[in-house]
C-alpha cells in the first residue's frame, strides 16, 4: 500500500514520502529489494475525494493527486485493475493479504 498525500510540486522543496513521486520511488525500491519488478505488479487506486467542497467547489488537491497517481502508474507500466476516485467523501479500505 502506498498512501500519496501530495502530488509532486512544480518547484524544488524538501519532500518526504507523503509526496507521490517519493512514495512511489520508495515503494518500488522496497519491491525490487525483494526481487519484484514494479511493472509486474497490479494496482488499485482509491481516494482523491474533496474533503472540503464548500471551500474548494471545483479544483481540489484530491483530484490532482488521483490524476497524478493514475498517470504515474501508467508511465511506470503498472496496470491499474480498478479505481474509485473523486467525489466529496473519504473511503474506508480493508483487504486481506494472501
């Protein structure tokens, strides 16, 4: 699982793994250390909701993050099996690893 809080900024600034590009790079590095090539993985993308629709009725950070994530995974050759993004609510996820 990779939780992306911010899409990459347009300018250089100190970033940690809450930034999408850093988070994906770190996740890919962890996969490769275990002998797994990221482009052989499959992804599900959830989120990108507008948590503050009264303040941001149109463009909001969640929308940009979701778009960036789908584009970044496509560029990296990671197939997205399903996605549920946007809207004005959060999502609660649960999964079983096996």
